[in-house]
């Protein structure tokens, strides 16, 4: 009741107030009230999760509620009410700091007395909240609400009318429209807004899935497969050159969006080829529809701004959803119900959104496209080529760097202790920066200024050259700049002939995407050596093309006029609210992930035993083109790895979907993570997961004068109080002997010069006892985990200063084409004691069951994983 009365107060007594904001405050107030009841009446002992969700929702809604009430306090009670409300607001949010601290102490650190302190602070919020709302007694002093018989026959009605007239309150401004009618109209607008944002989300989902699906085929062909041609479906906006297509797409956009959902429904097809075809069709239609919508509204600035803003909001939502699914997208065609996919739910929401749009457009079939008016206008006669270059480059920039909140963090990742930002806590900050950029875009002169462009260029340079925190801060600036400029680059492009302009723009996007692959895959593609390790060239071309596009915008900004001021205010307020809600959702996801992440704990501390291994995981795409991180997690969990090196792990590229699945595994199982050399280092990646704290680590790019660039991580871990060094490495291909010799020589130097016990986990590409093998083990002063095994080829495990007790080879389970190699080691008091080295094989009964390999992998194994027939092997 209080929330509804406040809505009436600020809409009826403050005619200059914003009705839209009042409705927003009403909705927030209702949600806040319901959620408050949720955590008050559902205690943590009744339903812990529901209590926490209700509490978080209440806290999130309290911020806009209190600030909204402060800003809408009536002038008549301004001094008194505002003074008390300010102090209570400060007290409320100050209390959150110790409350959250003790919550983390209770939930994460498991401190026994923390929940008692947390409860005191939690319930003090109720006191501040009730006191804050009690201040409304001052505001309602002069506010009167009456129920009147408008027929005029009631004496009570006449009495009230006379009383109110005496107070000079006129009812002529009170709308005859019922509250339910108003609420229904607001609900319809909100529903339409949400539907549009969701359709934008499906666009970004399909766009980011396309290259990921294409990548599966050259990955298994080890070179050009022919399926790369499907990238050309992105040029479908070029068909808007035909007037008939333009009109049909614009007038029946809802049906075209519905048709594009074939890309979302493609998960139903198990054959990878058919899945790719359906997905390519979906994104082709979606691109055609979105640019058809932009083009159809190009002469209507207000509608065009709305469409472009919604399209950008879809990107923000895409980032939040990926953050909630640990950098996967639950509606991608590589997902299904068994690996975390929500494809059917996404398809249903997409269908409902399309139906909403179809119904909305049903009565508006006479929309006209003013084809000639803008083409013949001299004031827009700028270079269409520059407009195309700018649009293609900005689309590539957003896709390559900002379709996942953690991607740019991996661009600037470095070794410990200067590792850089944590994706869990800093992911929402990336999303916030992008949202801020979208807000800046409404100031056309600022966002298209040369000064801001220079700032964007400097940020790009810093990202490439400066790692860790400084590089990340620069990426926030670049993300904000990209979001600020993209609406104007789209507006510029659609003012020209759509055939040549949009076709060229999408070809620029495609070429930059291919170059983004060529810089790392140069060993397997035609003309590869020309693009080898040339990410700097790609960034130069990208920012130059954007600069040409910005320069082309000048005359458009000068002639950009908005006549429907009331409507544009409403739209911009809606966009601001959406940015606020999406950003808050991002922080909520961050909080949930942070509090639910498991603390790393070694499996067998009582024996000072650790299990270490190596696995090449093929970018977490399994043999049937499904995302494999859930099955990888299960294998790592069941084999009880304490340390594992993962190769072919850099998935923060366009062709891998800008994923970082080590976030999922590390949080779910409790591991420290070193991501290894990032995307800007031009390797296929190597990662390290550890149950032990990482003291320091160094990322190495090994000598590779001929073939692909090889990567390595050299890390020192605190293993039961003993510093132990680990190397995870991925050497070059069989064809490049010189590369493998030089790379192994460098690895041997690192191994030899370390004074600590050492474990080598690497992909060496050699037969045992050949030249490269001897460089590694002899020159590196390490021991082979099983020198009697002669059938190895790629993966090797070596050690020094530790007691090796067991070795096993486990099949890949159709997740990849490479086996898992696992070793068990004991930390000893004297690492220099030579007697700990023994190649005598013993029965598994020689060791207690806690020190053995799991029984579940014997015989047929589990989930397709089983021990090699002669393994495990135990050593005395």
C-alpha cells in the first residue's frame, strides 16, 4: 500500500515529474516488498537458497528504491524528510559492508561465530528500512485520497467535493483511466522491450556460435576443410540492395526473426554438418532482419536509436548470460541438456518474443521506406566506403574482444603474482564499462569526437603492449569507446546504398575474422607466414578503419535532429534502466559464483601425496562437436588430480567462442588457475590447474623459427610447504624438427637451472630415446616417469626430487584424440636423496588404498575412460 501511495503522490502532486520513472519506482518497490517478505518469513534453516536469493533481490532493489524516493521527495516536506532519509540511507548501505564481510566469513571461510554477527547486521537493515519508510508520514500530511461517487447523487460525494474545492484541489487533472489500464499499458511496453532485447541476445548468440561451429572442421582436418565458406552467410545484409527484399523484411520482421530461430533449434541435429548448416542459415536471416530494421527506420531518428540501442543491450545481456554459464552460452548449438544447455527454453523464449513482435506490428503494415530521400540529399553525401570500413571494423572489435566479459582479461593475462583481474569479480566491471559507453553514445558530438578516438587508439596500444592490471584498465576504456561509437557507425552505414555498403562492411568483418585466425594458425593455412604473429597489424587496421568511419560521421552528427523529444526521453530512460538492470544482474551472478566457488584442498594431504598429469583437450570441443567441459571436469575429479596441465586450451578467440572453461572447472572442483599465454601471444594455449597455491609463474614463448609458436608455463607451487616447480608445455609439430630441438633445449635449460623438485608435463612429439627425448631428460636432469614404456609419442611426464609411486595412461573418452597421462608422487624430506628413484614395479597392494588410482577406470571404465590394458603401474 505504501508503495502504491507513493506512486500516486509523485504522479499527482508533482506534475513535472517523470511518469516513466514513477512506474519504474512502483515496480521496484513491489519487487522489493515481496523479496523482503521472502527473506524475513523464509529463514535460512527453512530454505537456505531461497532465503539468500530473496535477500540479494531485496538489497539490489533497495538501492534504486531509496535513491528514487530521495529524488522524488515533495518540495513541501523537502528539508525535514530529506534530512532523515539521507542519514537512514547512509546507515543502511554502510551496514552492508560488515554484513557482507561476515556472510563471506560464514559461507566461504566457514568461521563458526560469523553467522551470529551477520544476523545482527541483517536484521538491523529492517530497522533502517522501516524507519526510512516511516518518514513518509511527513510527506502524506497534506495528501488526501478520496473515493467519490462521480454520478453526483451521493451526499458524501458532494461533501468531499466541497471540502476538496475549499482546499483548491482540482480533480480535472486526475485521469479517468483506471490503474489496471495504466498498468496494462506499461506492462505491454515492458514486454515489448524485453522481447526486443531477447531477440538481440539471440542474434549475438548465433553470431558468436557460427565461427565456433566452423572451427570444428579444420580442427579435425588439421587444415582448410572447405566448411569455412559458411562464414560468407554474414553478407546477407547485402541483399537489402533489392527494394522488394527491403520492404518485405522490414514489414514482416517478426516472421523473419522467427525464421532465424532455426539457428537456435539447430542443437536438435546431431550431425555436425547439418548443425552448421542450420546455424549458418539462422545467423544469415538474423543479420538480414536486423539491418533491414535499421534501414527501414533510417529516416526516423528516434526509432532508429531505439533499435540500435536494443541491439547493443543484447550484447550486454549476452555477456551476463555467458558469465552465468561460465563463459558458455546455454543456447549455443554445442550445448545440450547434459552439458548445461538450455536450448529448448531459449527457443521457447525466442518464439514468444517473435510472436510478440508479430502481434505488435500487425496493425502497422503500411510502413513506407523512403528509399530516395536520403540518397539524393547532399548533406549525407559522404564516402560509403569509409562507412563500410568503420562498421565492419567495429563489429569485429566487439566480437573479438567484448562478447565475453573475461576475454579482454585473457588478452592481458600474465604470470603470478602479477596475474591480473579475476573474471569472477571483474567481469561485471567490464559489462558496466560497456553499458557506460552506450550511455555516452547519446551525446553524439562527444562520442564521435577526434579526442575520444585518440583515447580509444591509445587504449588499444596499451592492451597490446602492457599486461595485467594496466592493460585491463585500458580495455575498460576501449570497451566503453566501442559501445559509444557503434550506434553512430551503424547510422552512418545505413544512409548509403545498402547493397554495396553492408556487403562491403560484412566482408571487412569476415576478412578481419580470418586474419584473427591466420595469426595463430599460419602453419595450416595458405599465405599463413605473411600473417604469422601479426595481431598488431589486425589492431592497426581495425582502429584505422574505425577512424575512417568516425571521420565519415561528422556531417551526420551536424544534421542529426530529434523532434520527438518526449519520446526520445522515454526511450533513453528505458535504455538507462535496462543497462542498470543488466549490470546489476551481472554483479548478482558474480556474487553467486564467488560465494559458491570451492576452496582448493589437496586430495591426500595426510600422505603428502599429489597426483599430476597432462591432457590435450582440443579446445573443449569433443569428437561430435559438443562442448566437453562437463566431461573433462568429471574425469579430472574422478582421477583425483592435484595438478594438471591442459594443452590446446586457449579458447578466448572468435573461432573458439571466446570461452574460458577453466573458470567452470576451477570453481566447481576447487583449483587455482594459471591460464597461460593469452590470445595476443599467438599460441594454441596451455593451462595449469592446481590444488596448491601458485607462488609464482612465468609464461614462455619457446623458439619456433619454422612452425607454429610453442607455449610453456613454468610455475612454482607450495606443495605441502615444499616449493615444487612444474612445467606445462606444448611443443611444435613432427614436421619441424628444428623447432622441436630448439624448444626442448630451452625447456631443458629451465629444468636444469631450477634448484627445486620438478615435474614436467608436456607435449614433446618424439619417440622415446630419440634425440629430442634425450635433450629433455638428460640435459634437463629429470627422470622419465616410466622409462620402460616405448609406445608413447606426444605426451611425457618427467620428475626430479620426488618419489614417483605410480603411473597410468587413461583413454580420452571421445573428448579428444589424445590420452590422459597421470602420475602419483610423494613429497620427500630430502629431494637430493638418490635412493628415492626406483624403476622396480610392484603390485598395487604395496601401497594403501588411499594412495592408489581409482578402481572405476579398470576394465570397461566409466564414461568411455579406462586404463590402458597394462596400467596402472606402481613402483617401489
